[in-house]
C-alpha cells in the first residue's frame, strides 16, 4: 500500500538564520555568507534571501513565482516584528536594502538599491528618530538616485549633474558639506528628473519600492555588462542571482558612523597585516564609487578603537573559519559595528601562491587544499615579464593575446631585416600581416611578433608559444604595409621601420615607444637561476617551489615538451619536461635546407630524388643526435615530415610574375618555367587537407625511410657513446590502418638494416598521431599496428568542426563568443562534447586492442589548464606542450589528480 505524500513545494525565501555557506547554489555567495556569519553569532543586520530558483522562474517566464509574494510578505512581517518597526511607516520607519548575490562573485555587475522604505512622509519620521535632519534627507536623495537609475532606467549622469549644481550653489566640493535644506531641495530636483525621464512619479509606497527593486535585481542578471563579465570569467549563464533583503544600518549618521572594506590579508601581495579602506559619515557606495577619499583601515584605530578592535577580532574569526583570505564589507552606526558581507577574496597570482603556503604553515589547510587554491593561469601570469603598469604610454591598438609576455623593439617588416638587425645587437619586433614558415628565422631573432591577421592558433601564435616568444595576433585596426615597410595606426600615425613599439602578449595591447618591463623571478627559478631567500621575490619563488613540488608528487600525468631542436629541448628539461612529445621535423627543413626539400618534391627522376635524399640524411641525423643528447634517458617522439606541401614550394603568384617578366624581357627562364609547371601540377585548393603527412611519405619514395634511417643511426651513435636514446617514431595524418602498416613495414626494415650495420640493438617504438575523425573512429584497428597514440588536437579540432584555424578566429569567433555559442574557443580549451568524445572513444578502443598502448596529446591543448584535467579523466599517460607551458601543465596535472581523488575541499 503506497503512502500518500503531499507534492514538494519549492521554498523561495530563506531567513539569514536558516542558511549556511554551503548553500551558494541556492542563496548565492552573499546570502550564503550572510547566513554563515549569522550562525557564527557575528553582528549581521537581520534579513532574508530570495533564492536563485525564484530568479530562474522569473527570467524564464517573465513573472515571479506565484508563491513568492506571500513568502516575501511572511518574512517581511517577521523582520518587522524583530526590529519593532514597519517598512515605510511614517514614524520611525524600517528601511531595507535590496542587493544582488550570485553564486560566483560578480562585483559591480548587478544592481543594488539602499534605503528602501523612505518617502515624503517617512523621511520626516527617520529625521525625528535619528535626531538628524541632514542624515534623513541625504538617505532619501540616495534612494531616489539609486532607484531612478537602477529600477526606472534613468540616466545616472542626470542625478550627478544635479548634485554638482547643488554643490556649486553652496560653493562646496564634497556632498557632506551640503546641509539638510540643500538636500531637501535636491530631493525635489531628483523627483522631477524621475518624472520627466521615467514618465512616472517616484513611488511613495514602500512595498512597491521593494518589489520593483527585487525585479530590477533579477533583470540585472541579463544586462550586457553582466553577460560580458560571465563570458570573461567563464561563469555559466543559467545560474541566476539571489536577492538579499537586509535591514538598513547607516554609516552616514555623523562622524561616529562610517563604512569600509577590509581584507584579512593583502590581496595584492598575500602579506598579513591591516588592509582596507574606511570612510566616515558615508554609505557603502561612496567607498566603491570613489566620490570621497578614504583613509587606510589602520586609521580606524584612532577614530573608533572599540569598533576597530572588534573588527580585528571578527576578521581573525572569519579567516580561521573560512580558512582563506576574506573580503569584508562593514558599517559602523554610531559606534555599533555591523557586518554586511564576507566572501573569499579575489587576489593576485602572487598573493594566491603566498597565501596558500602561509595557510599550510598555520595548520589551517593541508597541501592538497593549497594546491587547489592556485591555478595554472595564475602561474602563467607569474612566469611572463610584464610591462610597468605605472608607465605613461600611448596605446595604439589591440589584438588577440596570443603568447604572454612584454616585448619592446624596433618595428621590422620582414625576417631578413629582423635577423640582420638582431645580429647587430638591435632588439626588434617582427610586424607582419601574418607569418608563415619562411618567417621562422625572423621570429627567432625578434623579441616579439605582431600580426594584423590570425588567431590564437595561427602560425605566429603556435610557434611563438613554442619559443616562449611574446606575440599579439589579429590586431586588425593596424594597417600593415610590408612593401612600404610601415604600419598605420588608428588616428593616422605612421610607424616606420625602425620606430620603437611595445607589445603586451598578456593583454593584446600595442603601444608606441618603449614601455619599461618588469622581469619574472619565477622564470629565473625554473631556469635554475634563482633560489629562495629573504626578499619579496624570493618569498614568491619559495611558495611556487613548494606547491610545484607537491603537484609533482601527486600527479599521474607525465608532462613532455613540444620541441624541435636541442636548445628548446634543454630549456624544456630545465622546466621539468619528462621527454619530448612532439618533434616537428618539418621545422628542421626550413632556411638553408628548404632548397633540398624543394628539389626532392619536384624531382622528375629517381636519380634526382636519391641525390636530394642523400644530401638530407646526414643533416637529419645530426639533428637527432643533438636532440637525443639533450633528452638523454627520456623519450623523444619524432613526427615524420608533415607540412602542407605549399610550405615547401615557391609562391605560385610570385613565380608566375617572375616567369612573365623574364618572357617579356626575353631573358632565359627555363628553370623558372619548369618550376612553375611543377608548382601548378602540385597546387592544392586546400593544402591543409591535401598531400601531407603519411600521404606525402607514401607518394614520395624514400622520404620517410630517409628520416627513419637518420633516427636509427643517431640513436645507434648515442648508444655507442654510452648514451640512452629513447626514440619514438610517429606517423602523421593516418586515416586508415593500411597506411600505417605500409610505413611501419618499411621503417622496421630500415631499423633492422641499421642494427645490422652498427651492431647496436635499437628499441624504437612506432606509433601514430590521431588527428582525423576517421582515425579516432577506427582506433581499434589502428592500434594493431601502433605502439602509441598521440592526439593531435589542433588538427582534430579543425577536422571535427570544419574550421580553418588560421581564418575562423579572426572572422567569426568573436561573434560566436558574444552570442554564447562558444564559452571559449575550441582551439584554446578542448571541446569535450565533440573533440573530447572522439579522444575518449579512441583511447578506449585502442587499449581494448592493445592494453599497453601509450596515450598522449601533443596539440596546443596539452598546456591548457582545463584541458589537462580532461586528459587526466580519460586516462591519457602524458600531455605535451611548449616549453614555457610545462610548469602550468605540471601544476594542473597535480590539481587534476587531487580533484579526481575527491580531495577538492572547496
């Protein structure tokens, strides 16, 4: 027999005595923390919270829940009984504030209205009760001003202009010098503004004021500024905001009253001490708005020692309770301290690391929690040099922050000049519309790279990050003219070659002239050039060192580097790399060797092809000898040649012009004509999906076997020199197991030949890059011929989405982000639902076929904090990223292990 149960009725309103800090989803951060402080017995003005559920109903339907009005009435009645006064009554009225409070802090993004309950009648009662006419009329003008702007949509500047006129008429500069009569006139002026601009009178009914303010707070969840903030902070758009209705306490009752903001530690440095601001005879918005100059919180001790001592004790209580830096808002009403808000405070990256280790030393948190208190994004901020924010400089443009750092140099517009000037001791910024592999020498020589086209995964961005080079891409407002060797900035100013410019790869900003930079001690620590000591920078390094050591002990994922030469490999090793996950051999063929590859691709006869391969073999072998030496004892995954073919061929337009000019001048041009015919024959409409990767190796006989031979001979040479080379050969762009089987059979034969010739036993593993959807879907078959998979998530994202990454970020990604189609670019953080699903499917299928299959990722996502957590969850063995992102990946791999083990305490 079933038991009759009444249907569950949603509860939309909670008294401050009913909630706690763990109910942030329902009560928002502000409401949950007000409830927690109430439970702790701290002096919190009584009030209640309307839940986020009520907001969601309102936003979905356009109407508040049917039960909400009655629940609010019941809680308002209880509040009135507790306070011994009624909302809006003529004598001694109860006044309340209506404030927003989402789950995640969104400071200043949503609305607040103070002093609700004042009217033409109740203002007289407030004045009589307080014995202060000025205070009452000041509070009333504040209500009309905030209500008019927030609830009725009146332009706030109109109120400010009227206030300025009142001060001018009185010949004063601050509003506290206005007297009661002045403020009474200002109230009349404000009400006229409301009538004219809103088409209605300011409401005299207190309940109407409160209800309209509640709806305004709900509506403020979807303002443009709130949406923009959520996109930037990656806060979900469907959470809604809670609304807190709190009995008013007044900081504008005279010199024995005031309001302030306090921090339990310095949010900029993390140091312990007394930090915050205080403002006498003021309400909370005065501190935030900066209308009047505050005094340091420490001065409160002289102004009101009793309140100061009580505040210090409460701050200690809150920090010990929350076990973290707390951000506190408070008001003093005629010597009585009231707590209006607390939350875990925002902090700088440096403060985050210092505070985490300080709290461990104090026994408030353990190392696992300390690791969760910092992020890879914060570590990245600490690693890159920054411009001096106090410097006065002219900003002339802004692009995509592609690779962090601060770079200053003379503008140059081609790689040749960049290299030439750099060799002469000049610091240069390479400025291009976009870069290509031909620009590599110039990119290496430059302090930073600036392009007017491209996105975060364009050639410039990817290569710059790999080199730890500052890069700003897609600065479309800058007109780059490489022929005239100049750049025109908004306003018409022309930057000529040789003019100094500065670029900020952390913000995307571009400046004229030289901006001084501040070096990063954290990079010096990772490079082994700095150790913990006594000064402030050393304290930061010590904090980073301790947290990184714990992350390394906890993480399961290994971290490798994307590195193409011995110099990058050695830097990566210093940064903690446990091998190379991607060596792109095509980067070894640029510069002086490009002509040899060009001859190989265009060879008409077997003899020509063999001649080119013979010339390339010793060069390749030396590349690998140096790489194995730098990474001795650690795995080195070498990807065989994988360029889009056009990168190794002359530009078809440029070559056509050369041939045409030669013909018009009747000059010899047989070689150029032959080359043009070959380029036409090999020209592709979409080279990224054309003759590249394994296809190139199968079409050009001997190409891949030459590379395999170079790898094998280099490994044998290192072994004979008592080294420990651990080579892994990766076949790119495989779409079917048959491609891999053919290449593998040839590779195994070459390795056997080298073993026989050198007498050295080589253990070279052969695997493939999973970067095509078909490869992911047939991973079980491919694993029969592969000893490892490395997910190339850059190309996999392109092929899954149908995006050309060099084009789409600059064309429509901004619109997609603004419309909420993307929360973040899928090239920046892995698309878990689409691309991620294929990674998971391929990993599982591959290991069903080959249980010991090694799994890694070598796309840009390998260094992205959020993506690292995903790769941990799906069971990959390692991530690989550019050398400068290795510490970030190490940190996030440790955090991922903690979270996966259920040790995330926050």
